[in-house]
C-alpha cells in the first residue's frame, strides 16, 4: 500500500510545486567561501529552469540559522502534501561525538533542529542532501518515511572537507548522469554520479578516501553506498526528479506534451516499482507486467516525439 501511495504521489509531480532550498555555509577561508557560494549559485541557476518551482538560496551573511528557519517556515506555510521539498546543505559540518551541526554565520544549526523544521512541512516527498564533512552523523536524525537522505560521509568522524558536493552539482550539468536517458536526472542518478566521481578523484590523486557517501530513502535503517532492489534502497530517490533536461524540459512548456510527459514518468516509476517487487513475484507474471508497461511507455515516448 505504501508503494502504491508513493507512485500515486510521484505521478502527480508535474502538477505540483517543488521547493528548492540551498544553503551555502561558512567557508572559513576565501577559497572555500568562493567554492561554496559558486556551487549554490550554479544550483540556483539550474533549478530556476525547472517548471513549477520555488527556488530559495541562502549564501554569505544570509545563510544564518535564523534565516534558514524562517525560509523553511515559509515553505511549511505554502507547501501542499502533493508538493516536493529539496534541501541542499553545502559547506563544513562538525561532530563532537554527540551532535552534528552545519557551520553557519552566527550559531550553527544541528541535525535535530533541521529535522524539526522539515517535519513541519506537509510535502510528502522530501529530499535532504547534506553535502558537508561529518554529515553521516546527521542521517539517523533526518530520516523518515517519504524522505530521501543523502550524506557526503558515512559517519561523523570523516571530518575532512568533501569533494562530493562539487560532483553532485556537476551531475546536474552533465547529461551522462542521466543513465537511463529519459532526460530526467533523479536524486538517485545524481547520487551515483557524484559517488563515482568522488571515488575516481581519490584514485586519481592516489589518496586515501576520507569520505564515503550514503543514501537512505526508506525511513529507517542504515544508509548504503550502492542502493538497489536487493538492499531495498533507492526506490524513492530513483523516482525523485531533480532536474529535467533536453526535450523533457521543453515539454514542460507545452500543455499537451506536459500531460504525455507526466504519463511517461508515471510508467517509468511503475517499472521501477515492479523491479523492486520482482523477487516476490512469479517470473511469468513479472514478465507479463513488464512487457505491458514497456509497450505503453514506447507508445507514449513516440507521441512525445511527434
């Protein structure tokens, strides 16, 4: 039943609003300050190209705990259950053995405070990407059903500055991140792209990796590096569109094609769901359902391309 509700909610995502909230925290030195603000600006530009979206960016002196609380309160006042919320935190994080915090001008904000702010938002589809050092310590506090949580590190003890944030932003600018070539870059695709690029970075530099990204999108349990039907992770993230590109982005401006695009994404989500249920189904039934979905998907894609 939960999966059916998830599909129903995601299928209506094109008629809903996505609230993108990006925070660039304290850099501590000019190089990091410029880097964090630049990444936030790139995200602001990319998200502003989305269809029905509210793009809210905090950087520099504005990126305070008080201002973040006010922005998320505004989102809570506006967001409907069918809407989506994306919170991206870029910068340095700290962990004292008990509490994770994002470093901001003035008082830092803790994972507990972030969770309370997000829990007030009625949107049933949420994504939180904590792209900072020590961010793995935030995961248990932020996770809940209907919310995908991504952290740049696997624990609070991975305290070095991370490169994962850079590659997360790069994923939204590189068509190669769209691995299924449906012109929609999902949270899962961005995560896998950024993780792969991060691993390659340390290998190329011949350095011991000091960060290991995690994803958790079931609301409980441990985060994983490789989400799959086998470990039950990745379904929500794989059905969470972060950015539409190419023809999919252009279709958002055409009312007739917008409906077809919504149907196309619904079919793709149903196929993903079916793959997660494959192990519990008779093989013949799985193939029958998959064939029917693929046939309708092909017809819908053909109509979109006319």
